[in-house]
């Protein structure tokens, strides 16, 4: 969920007239997102940037930790 405490430059936000709102992620949007993906309106395939077989799980985690050009990694438990 993130850090329990964060610093916000309140003066800068006020001067720039930024609205700060707390929102719990995914509330009331999960089903809508699933419907969009199921209908084909949203193509999520480009979000999967890496695939690894289970035998290369350490490399998969290493790749995730590096974070460079990584969005989503799939570890295929049935691949050899």
C-alpha cells in the first residue's frame, strides 16, 4: 500500500492550485477494467514485457529488481 507517512510540499501544491485527494486504488473500477479487457477495448498484451519459465525464476526476480524496461513479468510454471 505504500509508506504510512509521506511528505507533501503543501505550499507548492497550494500555489499551483493542485487538489490532493486520498483514493483507495481499484475501488469500484475493477469490474469495469475486466470488462474492457474482455471486450478487447483495451489491449493489455504490451504490458507483459518479460516471460520466464519456472526454471529461470531467479533471473525473473533479478530482472524485476533491476526495473529497467520492466512492466510485467510472467513466470510460466508449466514451461520447462
